[in-house]
């Protein structure tokens, strides 16, 4: 799976309450959640994000409350992949379950800047900062996790397998 987009860069400890504020958890509609993604951190994110864009963040991305709304909001806003130094474990699993690709690569996070154009090969783990030419390698997902992400999440994967 290949991704390429413009980077939206954030710091450490971006929690799920910042990704999608609790006041919007009365809906599970992805389009509605996308309208409010990261609004308390970056009021211009929803106006600036384009389909295929990439979030790059420091340590502990997705910490805080366990809610599937957070990766759903990110994905519905148009972000294809999140690259971080580390992820909160529950966010990591929720991202995979909802089909949002995420990659841990501290070296890439250190080098990539806001506005850079980055390409990601999720199958090999290769991340290229197209703006600077720098190349990084993250641990690629095992095939069964890539199957879930490629299907758009755990539920669509099982629906496909069951022929629904």
C-alpha cells in the first residue's frame, strides 16, 4: 500500500480528546467527526487537510480515552497515514481496526517538517521525505494487519471474507 501527501506536524502526547473532542462523541458519522478533527489543537486543520495527507507526531500519539472515534475522525478528514515516534497501545489497535495506517519511526519524525511532501510504502516500511530526499525505514506491518488496513478495517475485512 502506497501513500503520498503533505505533512501536518504535531508534538507529543496528542490525546484522543484533542483528536476528537468529547463534545462530538454523540455521533459516529465519519463525515461529521471529520469536521471537528483536531479543532482544539489546530483550528485550521480541517480547512487545510487534503485527501492523502499525512500526520507526523512525536511520542504517545493517541493517548487518553479509548475511543474509535479518534482514528475514524482522522481517516475521514482525509489523512491516509500517521507517522509517530510512538502510539498509545489502544489507539494503535483502534487505528488498525478502523483501517487507518500508522507507522512508528522516530528517525523520520525527527527529520520531517510541517508542509513536507512524504511518500510511504506501508508494505516495506520505507518512508521518503520527497521535499528533502531523506529516506527512513519503519517496521512494516505483518501481512495479516496489512490485510485489515487494505480492507478498510476489521469489520470490512470480515464482511469480505464472509462474502457480505
